[in-house]
């Protein structure tokens, strides 16, 4: 069993998500962005200002990078599943493993990934 199989959400989590237009990772990055803006400006920056600045300056790049990372991580998980199932079967089971993973594990894995991956922030990255 994978660690993401045991990830459960409480009712307070779903209610919070319904009120918030951002995913958890976005919200964490926006909160970090607010702290950074407050330090840079030397004053307490409100959430409305922090959200507006993040949406204008960073959201597009952050979301594109996050999607690419999620797809890469998901692909690696599918290939791991394919390898394990092929080892059990004694031959390469091919696309059947992909379909099996999607049907049995994809939703839980995506939920797990959303809750356990650290959101990167474009402003905090080092030089490329």
C-alpha cells in the first residue's frame, strides 16, 4: 500500500476549499508572498493586496510549473506501478498497468500529492 492510500481529509478541509478559489498549495504560496511583500515594503500587507500582486506577477508561471511537476511525478508513479505489476505477472503488462493505476490509484494519489508536495515560489528560487 502506498502512503497516499491513507490520506484522509476532514470535513473542515472540504468546507474551507469550497470557500477559497485557490488550491491549498496556492494559498500557502500566497501567504508566503504576503510575508515577503510585508518585509520588502516595511509594512503589513493585506491579503487582498498580496493576492492581487501574486495573481498579476507570479500565478501563471507558478501554475505552469506546478502542472509540469505534477505530470512528471504522476508519470513516475505510473511507471513504478507498471514495473511492480509487470514483475508480479512475469512479463511487461504495458498499457494495462496504466489503466489499472488510473482506475485504482489516480484520485488518491493526486489528493496525496496536493497535500504533501511543497509549493515552490518563483521569488524564492535560486539562479537557473
